[in-house]
C-alpha cells in the first residue's frame, strides 16, 4: 500500500511540475506574440501616416490612385506575412505547452496509465 501511495505522490508531483513548466512557456510565448502584434501595429500605423502625408502633397488625381493602390498592395502583403508569422508562433506555443504533459504521460507506469491493466479484486 505504501508503494502505491509513493508512486501516486511521485506522479502527482511530476504532473504539477509539468503544469508549471507549461504555464511558464505559455506566458513567455504569449508575451512574445503580444510584442509582435504591437510592433506590427506600430509599423502599420506609421505606413498609413506616411501615406496621408504623401496624399496631402499630391496635385493629380492619378497620383492619388497610384499611391493608394501601392499602399493597399503593400498593406495586404504585410498582413499576410504577419498572419503567417503569428500563426507559426501560436503553433509553437501549442507544441511547447503540451510537451511537458506528453512527457509525464510517457513516464507513467503502465498500471497507472492504463486502468484496464490494473489488478482486479473479486467482489462477493
């Protein structure tokens, strides 16, 4: 009975450590993603500000259309690139968050991991 208690205590301790590790890596990854989004927002705002300044100096309607078209194309390309980058960051976040839990699961003893293999007692 003591062996089962010690085994359960060890497994609980391992799971607690895995949760703490996953928590720390999740927080770090979310901070990185937030910083990336903030940087993208700043760059986008700056590009829009530059466009407005250029538009105030334009004398012909054709130039306005050309500036606006170039801006939209550039903004779309930036958006697609940023979305792919952030998507990869979220994918990495998910992999890192579940890595400690997967390690603990792999380390568990067969009797604990699979209740069907646990010894059965006869009931009257």
